[in-house]
């Protein structure tokens, strides 16, 4: 015959009541407060872009926010300015866009060609002054862009030759190197030396092992660095403002000149076009390599 369990033991064995302060969210789920805070932060981050898109659809003749009416008036004016530029303008939007694309593509290619061997050397070899080299590569990320532009302007003015658009390319390569080198170095770091050793054991020379084994495995980091270099160059304004001439004006500087001179609302339409290009490049980056090799 079983004996009854005392009530005191039952009370001690019962689980403690759940504190009302504990979150009911399961691991991997956001609580209501966290989700609300994240939504507010994302909204504030996207607010400038949303404002720009809203203003581009304004039907007013002046810059007023929020617009009283909406339409495609300024998009038609922007297309007219692009397709049939005014003869009185010193530089058309098409010429500025061409300069930006030339500079961005050149920056992307040169920065990649420099970054691949640099990242390999920084990841594989040990040499005196390596920490200093790594700090110098990352220096443009923290260097004041105004002072960098002024310094480059003084250096280029001392040279006996006029570099023209190459001044912009050199400056943009300096700004893009931290992104390209870091992404390529992240890919090299994920590739163990045993891959090269195996290729050499099979009869490949060190150079052949690098080209046939390491470079294909570095593809995610190389692609990420190339796209970041293009985006950085295509959107660069501060340093470019010190180095451009009337014949080498990029699209961001052209937009700034239109804003300062006449507060032309068509600049919002052109800005939407630039943002669309940047979003397309980021989407392409995600589709090509996802999170592999992306280092910021």
C-alpha cells in the first residue's frame, strides 16, 4: 500500500513560477520590443532615400516637402536634359556619366590587379614591417577625405605633366584599396596552404599552383572587392571635388553643381538613377557570392 506524499514535498518539487520579466520569444525569434526598435532604426536609415524618391515624383516647380501633388514631370525633364542637353551647359549629364563609368571601371580593374598579389603576400608571407603595411592599406578608411583630396591636389599640381582623368583614377584607387585588399585577403585566409602543396606534389610549379588553384578559390573575394571598388568610385564626391576639371567632371560633382546653381529638382531623378545602380550591384553581389568573401 503506497503512502501519500507530504504536501510540503510536492510544493518543493513543483517548478518555480516564470518571472513576468522574461521574454516569451524563442531562440531565433525577435521580441516585440526588439522588432519595433529594429524597424525604427531601419526606417531612419532609409529615410533619406525615401525622401529623395518622394521628391523625384513631385509635381511642384520648387523644392517643397512633402509635395502637394505627384507626377512624372521632373522625370520627363531629366530625360530631356540627358537626351538633348542644353547648349548653354558647360557639361552634359551624359558626359559626366561617361567620365564616372570610365573612372569607376578603371579603378575596379587597377585596384583588383594590385590587391590580389598584395592580399596573397600579406596572408602567406611573414616579413619585416608587415603590420605597418596592413595599417597603411587601411589608412584611407579613417583618413579625412577633405585633407586627402587637398594633399593629392598639391602633389598633382607639382608634377610637370597634366594627368587629366588619371588624377581621379589614382585617387579612387587609393580609396578602393582597403575594400579590395581586405576582401581578397579574407578569401586567401580561408584557403589553406595544403591546396598549393598538393598541386606542387602533383607536379605543378608554384606559379601554376597559384593560377590554377588559388585564384579560382579566391573568386568570391575578388568579385566582392571589384564590386565594392566600382561602388566606391562611382559615388565618390569629396576627394573628386578637389581634383576634377571641367572636362573630367563626374556624375556626383555634376549633381552638386546643378543643386548649388539652380536647385534643379531633376537632381532627385538622377539621384534615384544612381541609387538604382548601386542597389543592382549589391543585388548582383548577393546573387553571385552571397556572404562568401565579403569583408567590410
